[in-house]
């Protein structure tokens, strides 16, 4: 093998190796951690709905996908979601409600109260329970991801959340 042929062969070996490594990493990052169409962040997968539903229907639909209406435990998680809420420029339901007991706000799937968690991000003057009839939480775009209580029968887009894993088991979003 003369030198030119060797260099040519060696380049191919390196390029094949890089291609295989790239494909593997890409697949690992996007294919296996979250199902197609779901976004991965800090051990959770998120689905931003395209359709609008009442809060209760949104919770049922997330549940049917093996997930829950999103529960926001940290400022970092809220910031991550806010980026997309602002980008899509739509209002989204979140899994927060005080329907069980007035002004006792909790994440309804886990039953974790805001008081216990110690994190909340209400908009100024919220929750204000207008007409005594605002028991569900939502986030509007361009409000720094601030939460508002609103009447649960309004129809909005919604965000589902499920733990991420090495193998996606959910149907495509
Ligand atoms: Ca969460
Ligand atoms: Ca309100």
C-alpha cells in the first residue's frame, strides 16, 4: 500500500467512525430519552398540545398518554417551559388547581401543595378568583411565565409531562 492509498483509507476509517458516533449520539439524545415530538428537560419529557381543551379534558388526555398535566416544581423548570410558551405565543393550562379546597393550590396529579413545595410564580394580584370561579392554573405568553387562576371550562392548549427514560414508551405526540 503506498502512502496516498493509506491516507485515503485512513480518512475513510475516521469519517466512518465519526458518522457512526454522531448517529448513535443523535439517536440517544433525541430518539430514546423522550418519545418523538416530546421535549426533554432535566429528567422529564414535555408535550405542548396543538389543540385547546377545558382543564379537566386536558388532564384526562395527558393521562391517556401515560403522562400528567405539567407540574412545575422549580424556577428552572418554569423558565424552560416559558421559553416555548412565549415562542408559540399561546396560553397553556398547567396541572395546578384549588378545586378541592378554595385557595389551597396543589399540583393535582401528585397532590403536592404549593405550600409544601415552597415554589410558586403567580402573576401580580393572582390568584384573584374572579367571580369566585377561578380554580385552574394557566400560563399566558410574554408574562415571564407567571401563573394565573382562570375558570376551568375555558379552552386552552396544555402541556403534558412524564419522566424521561432510556427507552421511549409513549405514543408519538
Ligand atoms: Ca415537573
Ligand atoms: Ca385570576
